[in-house]
């Protein structure tokens, strides 16, 4: 309490101690795969396709990641973390050039280390000549110049770049390039290049065989998707390029299963995200049933499986390609959360940007797949291609539905984040009533959105925090217990209309 020494009027700002609980985000995807360029094993936040291209380049042969991320944003995704892993095309890194790479040193007009540039693997692989030209800048300066990168008739212009450190540094500027990468200078100054044009040699695309550890990585080293343990706001995990390695023959089905088991283990460890798994390509209904039940046998409330693969346009070749559906599905989840809420099952929703499905499906075949947790994609005349399933891979009926799992993830993370102020507060009746009150207020807001079942709040949820569940022995151990129960809404998965005939004038029976 402050000391007042002279007469007067004083104003104090007083905190009530308790804080209202705010809902956390529910639609943040993480993508792990191959890209044309960009940092290796470093999660990069992107919020649109343009940002992805700036960091990782355009579509490239031997990589599904660009298609998956593009489909994510096309279907309504808003935020994603992208992790580029080794084992695919474009092994060059913006931070360090490989010793085997074809590098070209630009002639310099001053002392210092010459500027070394190389063509990105797989970039602009269309037979067009690739060159770099140094020109006069629009704003003259002692070590300022303009750099023009050309691929045939297309060009990238980097004006008023410099060899000095800072945002205008030429090495930093070229990180946005789709075609070239510049060598970082370690020790010594970078020389100003001479005016003129240099033709670059294109390296042969590199395809180092992918390994299981490339995808899984290590949490301590912050590699693979294990490195995503340090990011709290991720709610979906997709590894679309797992099947790229399988198709290339560098990873067998045992390797695919090992990576997917690690994905499930990662999501169960974090307990706040769901793995969206892809099946192998080209499976027919009976084959995907065998993959689900016999080959893998996954049983987890933190994983889900979608089938079949989808056909999408490929800007690189101009021809359609088949890709796994996880990226597009993640975008639908995000769109569903934004328009309806996480409590609504992300099904009966249109998949945007999909030309057709790799496999068709009959009602009888769907009857075999839906009960075992295979979420099918189906075409309906006049309604397009839609997601027609919303189940997890859990054998526990309580966690059968995907929206229930994701709703609980949302509630748990929101309550956890909104009650941090409780830690180290006096464990007394005042704290119990405060904790019970703010959690009840939060659940009332959730109930009003339609996420909880019940005509009244009392039917939808309960919160208990009193002397009964906080006995003296628990208080002596520093434990505060709050019991919370909620009644989540379940999707109307099977809609039954009962039709019957009745004679004219016959009374209807209730």
C-alpha cells in the first residue's frame, strides 16, 4: 500500500487479480517437406502464398510441399509454419553454398572477396539461359549498384543494393530470388562487382535420398517436425512429401510407417495438435482398408486419415498431377473454423482447386471405410468434390469424432493459457471461487456458440473448485484442483428420415 504524506486526492489503478479467459487459435498448420530453396530445418511463418514463394521458391519437380501449401491457402488457410527438410530437390541453402555446387564469381572492381552466385537447383528448369548483369543504380553511390537476374525474357531487378551490411545488402536481397542464391561472406569485406553481364551454369538437380530422420528430426537440434515442439500455436501437422520419397523409391512402406508413427507420437506428446496422414498413392478401396487395418493399425485420437489422392493443376509442367490430400484438407479445417467454429465437423465441405479424385467410391465401399476411420473424399454431381468423413483413428468411441478432439484441444489450451495468474496465489476459498468463476464464464461463451450440448448452461458443463476436491493434504502439497466437465456436440453423421403411408383422415401418431 502506498504512503500518503500530504493532503490531496489520489487515484490508484487496482487489479482484480483474475483475468478473463480468451480463446486460442485453432487453425495453424505445420508443413514439412521439400522446396526449391530456403533455410533447412527452420520453421518459417507464412501467412499467404506470396510469402511462401519469397522464402521457399515456386513449384519444383520432386516436391509436393508447394502444392500442399498452395492448396492450404486456396481452401481458406491463414497461418502456417513451413519446415524445409533435406532429401529432396534444391539442396542449396541461402546461408551456406555447398562445396559441390556450380558457383560463379562476379568480376570485382575493388579489393575484397568477390560476390559468388549460383543457380538454384531445379529453378527455372525450362532450358532458358540464366544470367546476372551489374548495372548503374538509380541512386548513385560509391558501392551501390543494380543487379538484374534474367531467365530468358523474364527478369528480377534488385536496385540500389550494396556490399555493406544491412537491409540493402546484395546477399540479403537475393534471398527473395527464384533463380539464384548468393554466398554469405564470413570474415573480410565483400568487393563491389564490375559492370557487365555473366552467364550462369545451371547445376543438375540434386536428389539425395530421403531418410526417416530427415522428416522426424530431433527436438534438441530443432530439426524435422520434432523441432516444432518449441512452437505452441500449431494445431495441424502435415508431411506431404513423405509420399514423394516413397514414389521415388528412396523410402519403403516401413519407412513411411515409421515417419507416420513418429508424427502421431509428436502430436500425442504435445496433446494440442492433430496429424493429418496421407495414404500411399494409387490405392483402391480394398487396398486402403488393408493399409488402415492390417499394414498400419494406427490407434490414436490425435491422428486422422484422408483418402484418395487428388488431381490438381501443375503450373510447372502444365499438366495435372496427383498429390496427397493433406494440405488441401488442412485448409478446409481452417475455413471451417473461421466460418462455423472448431466444434463443427470439418466435413461436407468443398475441396477447392481439385480437378478430380484418383479413385472413385461406391456406397458399399464407403460403408467399409468410414467405420474404420478412413475419411473419404467423394464427388457429388452438382456439388463438387467434398470431404465426406470426420473421424479420428481412435478405437475409443469417446474420441471417435475429429471435431470433439479439436474442441477439447481448444478448451484445454484456452483454459491453460488463461489461468496462468493462478500459480503461486494463496490457495484459499477466494482463489477457488475466482478460478471457478472465470472458467464458468469462458464455458458459457463457448456454449452460446453452439459448441456444447444442452438447453441450459447447467446441462452443457460444470466447474467444481471447493474444499471437497481441495482437501488439506492437497493444499499442503501445493495442489489446486479444478474439476471441469463439458458435453460436446456430436455431428449428425447418419441422417435418417422415416417415411410411412397413412390413410386419409387417419390421425398421426406421435
